[in-house]
């Protein structure tokens, strides 16, 4: 069997992903205050799963610097890391963050990560936005496989993955140290392009 052509970043990069209630798009400099508030108003809601949430975004200025870094990383031609925000479609408030990370071009694989601010959790926003981002990941970004990893103890994240029907592929035991948790078991879920139902926005038959 011939090796597939490796993944190449689309040029131009795909545009925003729009769902019924959300828009997933690049962070802009003008989002700095919204990003700072979304994280700082309830850090506990993001912990212990995202250790950066304990300290980062301490000020609007720091959030502006972080957005600059996201932009710089994205514009680097060899970038394998694309950070995005999740915004309310009506009104534009920051709902959370997501992105496509740890791309392996030879394997046409990308990994999606996500968070939703405390005041917007458990309202279906993550499921809605990530479902649409997976569709874009296959159809606009050109991946063949998308994976999402989370702790076995992270009920919110496991809930999202069960909603989307992603396949549980296994668990690496004590794979990382999480402050407040200890040695954490790290799960991998994934979906292949040909098993993703674009209409239903979930894994076919799940
Ligand atoms: C994980 C996270 C992004 C989920 O976002 P969300 O918008 O609240 O998720 P959804 O509302 O789409 O919920 C998905 C499912 O999980 C369930 N769920 C969400 N949070 C839950 C919790 N804390 N405990 C139990 N179930 C939960 C929901 O009830 C829902 O199931 P349902 O559709 O059957 O009702 C959010 O909880 C978060 O930001 N957590 C902290 C950061 C984090 O863990 N990021 C992921 C790292 S892998």
C-alpha cells in the first residue's frame, strides 16, 4: 500500500465554524478582556483538568500577550497547533476555548482540546461547538483521524465524548501528574473521517 500524502495546512486556513448558538474562530486582540474574565471569574470550574487555569490570564494584559502568542504560533508556516475561541453567536461573549493541536502530518491526525467557562458549563455548548469543529476538521482541514484525550475522572469531558459517540481507544495508566488529583489515568477517544455522520454530527451508529 502506498503511503498517503502527508497533511498540509490549508491555504488559506479554514474560516469560522458556525453552529446554532456558537461561533468557533481565532482569538483576536480585542478578545483579551473577554478571555481574561472568562477564565478569572471561575478558575475552579477549569481545574484540576487544565493546570494553566490556576494562574494564567491574571490580567487583561496577560490575556492579550497569550492571544499574541496564539496568533504567532498559528502564522508560523510549520505550525501544528491552532488555538481558537468559542463565542456566543448572538452577542459574541466568550464561552470558552478549543483548537486543533499536536497535528501529525504523516498520519493526517489532529487532536482537539476544549474548555467552557464556569457560567456556561452543562448547557451543551461544548458538545455543539466540538461536533461542528470535528466536521470542519475532516472536511475543511483535511484530517483522516481526530482524537480527544481526557482524564477518566473528568465527567464533563467524558460526557461530551459520549454525546458525540467517539470511540474509547484505551487508557494510559498514571500518565500525567495533575495537581490536586495525583497520578492521572489518561484516556484516548477518536473518530475516523469515514465514520463521522456529517448530518447528525456524531459517530455513525453510536
Ligand atoms: C469538559 C467541559 C468542556 C464540558 O463543557 P460543557 O459545555 O459543560 O459540556 P456539555 O454541556 O456539552 O456536556 C456534555 C455532557 O456531559 C455532562 N456533563 C458536563 N459536565 C458535567 C459534570 N461536571 N459532571 C457530570 N456530567 C457532566 C453533561 O450533562 C452532558 O451530558 P448530557 O448531554 O447527557 O446532559 C467543561 O466541563 C470544562 O470546561 N471543564 C473544565 C476543563 C476541561 O475539563 N476541559 C477538557 C479537558 S480534556
